[in-house]
C-alpha cells in the first residue's frame, strides 16, 4: 500500500481479514489518522479488536464494527444477531465481559420490507438479552433505491475491564485454545447464498461470547496471555496476526482442531480449508502452559465451549509464522490473499 500505483483501487481482498486488509488499515488509516496513545492507553496503532483507555485504575474498552452480510438471513442467525454478537465479542476478547452500552446505526435502502426490518430488530433484541447488553442510542438513514444493497448495520460498544487482554501477548510455550468448532459461520453463509444442497447441517455459530470468556478469565486469570475472535480469514488469519504481533511462531495441530462433519464435508467438496473460514461465536485464547488444562476445563463446562480444544503451542522458531502439523508432516499455513467469500459479516 505504501507504493500505490497510480489509479489503484480498492479490491475485495482489502476486506478479507488477511494481509491485504491489514496493509490497507496500517498504511492508509493508522499512519494517516492515529494519534499517540499516551500512557497505558491502547489505541488504533495496536490494531486490536478495540481500544482501551486507562481511567481511574481500570480500562474503558471501546469497539465498533459494520455489517453487510449477504444473505441477510442464514441458518443460525441474521445480520441483526451478527451485529450484536460481533461487537460484544470484540469487547470480550479484550477482557471486557460486562457490556456497559451498545449503539446501533442502521442504513436502509428505499423499498426495504418492514417485515424484514422487524425480524432483524427482534434478533438484535434477543442477542442483547443473551449477552445481557443494552442498546442506548443509534441512528437511522435511508438511501435511494439501488444505492445500497438492502441494509447496513453499524454497532459500537463500551465496557470496563480491570485488565486488558491484548492479541499481542503470546510467549513461547503458551498453549493455543480454540473455544469450539471452526468454519461454521463461513460455510453456513456460503451454502445459503448459493443455495448449495450439501450433506450435513450447516449452521452459523453466531453467539455472544462474554459469558464464556468470563469463565475462562476466572479460571486462568493472568495466565491468559492473548485473545482474539477469528472472524474474517478464520483461525488461520487470527493466528498469523497474533503470532506476528507477539513475535512468536505457532505450531498448530491440525488433527486437534475441532471441525463439524458437515463443515468438513463441505470443505472437501468446495476445496476451501475450514481454517480459512469465518467464525462468529468462537475465540482463540493463548494460555501459559501450566494453566491450559484448567482454562480448557472451565470452557468445556460452558454450553458454548463444549468442543473447546488445545490446538497449538507457541514456539521461538519462525516468528510470525504458523506451522501446520498434519500428523503426516509439517508445512507452513498461509493466509489466502484474496476474498474467499465477500460480505460474510
């Protein structure tokens, strides 16, 4: 991005959650907009799931996100549920598990059906109830026919945390835990969008994780070194970003990564790695080795963490890289450069 060609334009890959998107954000927005984050504040330059401002001995965590998923309704959820869960989860993986307040801004296309809007509103309300969160303010705009595709939702959230858990805190020896099966959301949306008749049930995992993360933090305390939710780009992108920021390598045990049979079958048919598919109800957690089993047990006691598993180890070799142990050999796990499936969230 720093050596931009004349006339260069934004491509779908710049929203895919991988290296192209990170380069866009770093060189255009961070370098162009970010001010210094004084003292103990965590700001835009950290490129974490949100910002954290030190106030009176604790942190005020702030995050925002926009949602343009297609189709708007899919097995396991819709754009409304996604908008609430995504923002609650971004707060939670920074250690802020008690949402203080959410905002919601909705941009609608002229001609949008009231019945669909009411259905989306009901999903947002249900997700707020699940997360014990409340929407306190918002905004509504209407665009002309054809100027947008139906609906865009932006949500923001604020919460306090005693300790911020960054995505850059991994150290050699730390264990990597994923809180459940991977690829569920990405393949559910893909099947719904293209009306694929695939064997096995495909359903999005969209869910608020703050209760699950609260239990993990209670069990692990300071032994939890890093957290991130693996949305766009999936587990592969999340681990690459965490490894690069932390200056460690990650050895990922492919056979330990939980994948639902329906997702595995769809992945083999479509030639898409579940490690690259989006998740909307999972977290990646780095834990010091002596506490990993205790944190895992706490996760597995929660309804959303029953398939949690220890899937990897942080190492000193190859900092910033993820090495996949297939059980038959090892290879570098690369991030996809392009967009496997645009408008996934």
